[in-house]
C-alpha cells in the first residue's frame, strides 16, 4: 500500500473551511475604496481656488496632491496582491481535496474482497485454457489494472500538491507590502497553476481493460543435446486500453525446461528459460497506427531482458523505446532473493533511466527504484528521485543558469525542501574500463545531480556483478569525485571495473 500523506489530510481539513473568494473580495473592496478616496482627495484639492495663494503655497498643494495620490496607488497595488492571492490559495485547496478523495478511493479499491480471480462456468468450476491453466476473470484484470493505476498516479498527484503548496508559500514570501512589490525571483506568475490532470493520467496508465490470448499452435519436443523440454507456442494477442487504444499482435513463446523429474512439463523449483517475441500494430485513440515490437527473456530469477519499440507508420520514427536488462540476481545471507535491473525509456520529450532493486522474502517482494528523468530538449535538466525519498529537480532560472532544488521526505511522511542552489559549470570525462578491456566514456558535469546519479548507476551495475553471498563489494563515489578514480574488484578473482573522472 502507498503510504498516506497525513500532512495533506490535515491541510485539506484546514483549507476546506477557507473561502478563497474572501481574499478577492477584500482586495477588490480595498482597491475600490482607495480609488474613491483618491478621487475625492483630488476633487477637494483641485476644487480649492488657489488664486489668492502664493506660488510657494500653490506648489506645496500640488506636491501634496501628487504625494497622496502616489501613496494611494501603492496601497491599491497591495490590495491587488491580496486579490491575486485568491487563485493560488484556491488551486491549493482544489489539489489537496483531490488528493484526499483519490487516496480514499484507492484504499477502498485495494480492500475489495468480493472479486473472483479466475473465470468459472455455470457449474462453478474453473475455466481452463488449452494449456490446462486457469483463466483470469475480466473483473480481476480490471481490479488489478485499476490498483496499479492508483499506485502509479497517486505519487504524481502527491508531488503536484507539494509543488503548489511550495508555490503558495513563495507567493506570500515574494510580496513586500512595505514597498508594494513582488519579487519575481521568488514567485513567477503561473507557478501555482494546476498542471497535473489526475484523471487523464490515471486513465492513461490504467492500461489494459481487456485482454484476449488466442493460442494458434503449440509443439513440445525434447532437445537431443541437452535433454531439456522445449515448448514453442504461437499465439494472437489482442488488448484494449482505457484510453481507447488497441493492440493486435502475433507472438511466439519458447519455454525451455530442465526437466528433472522427466514428466515433460515445468514444475516448481525446476530451472527454465522463457523467450517471447511479439509484433503487431497499436492503434491509438485518434486512429494513429504504430508498429509494435516486444522481446522478453526471463528465467527462475525473473527478468533477463525486455525491449519494446513503438514506431509511427507514417514517419517511420520511433515514438517510444524501452530497454530493460538484468544487472544481477543473487541470494543474500538471510535467504532473500535479490534482482537488480536497469530500464531506459525514451519518448520524444523525455529520457528516463530507472534502476530497480527487488528483494523477495518467501512470497513477499519489496521494490526500490532510483529514477533519473532528462529533458530531450536540454539533457542537463530533469529530475532525480532516489530510493531514500530524496527528490532533486535540475532546472534553469530566468538567466539560463542551472540550479538544483532538493527535497526529502521526513519520518512523518512530510516533504521538506533543504536546498536550492546554483550548479557550477564544469565538464569532465567519466570513463569505465570493463574487466574484458572494453572502455566506455561519457562527458559529464560532476556537479549536476543528474550526471552524478547516472555515474552512481554505472558503479552500482558493476558492484552488483561481484556480489557473492555475504561478500558484497563496496563502491566509493566520493573517492571518484575527490581523487578522480575508483575501482570495484571481485573478492574471488582478479577481475575489476575501473572508473576515472578527468
């Protein structure tokens, strides 16, 4: 279950009784009253005959008119600041209420108990496919897909609340009622606008609402060289997505089993390798046709490799590419099984790298992700979200300078900002020398949190290769930054990775 943000629940309770229109009315009323005052002062002073006044007195009267008018105009501007505060406050109230509503819906949905996981016939017997396996019910598929969509979408909604809350704080911090000015370096107009549409995003990630698997051909044979049982299946795959998109594909799966008990099928604890290849057409909700290709390989330890490519049939340009590889799979000294993977996704706008560590204890799995997202238009900008809850946004200020805004989640689940600083410009070459002699290099800014995390990921990949039971080799990223070099060695051989930063 996703953890509830108690701070936002409390904030929503406080904001629910706040009428943001009061700010608007207060500001406009004050501005109107000041306008009337200005008009009356001008009329009184202008209506006083100055024929009998000396030039010096007349000058003082005119100066008084100008001074009073200026003070009133400044006060009117302060009133406008109050009026303009209504929209940011109202946006915060709206997004907080949505977070509470959607989280409550998520808890209710997750706790549903009256769902049959598998299809049954009129005699209440399980319906089996041609392979003799139970078929998931449509109701269960919808429940699981909806739950997944909640768990992907809610953290993004929570981040939107945090962003707008910060913007509202910045608005009031930026307004100076003494000078009647607003500091645009602290608050930029529109910063508190709601830019995340939860329902559209939720529906987009809800993904499959209907899935049909049609087996066309199946053949099982014994590999003469290995004695393994190999089953090859050809099938059709049809999926419908909640956003209206449809997938029609042909696939082939090859399952190779080390058949220890010689019964011709896969049994628990038997070693296996499965490879899947699918090709077809994904038709979007606006009838754009994309060529679809997917390859996947897995075994007893989980994913080995997966890649997905979507290509626009008209332009022949890839609009989405995903490549995920296993970096390591090993058992810990306490019996847990660990799988480490690295996934790279590329769209027209973003490039995302996700390093995932999944630990399985008996039947329970715990997953931690480190996510680096970069903009295609400016790869120095983006976000880093680490598995300890720290979030870093790298952006350019109004002068084009790179800055890093860092936040973390405290023990109470509240997000705290602890740094917003400029990133010094510097370019170095990060080089990896692999055990087989292969060399890989990339230009980096060692001060940019995005480049830092990408370098850490490479070092983590190397570290994971040398993990043997209790002998987890360490890595020293600070050594790389300070000394310009670091290495990770295998405790059981002379093999090592060498990293340099020059």
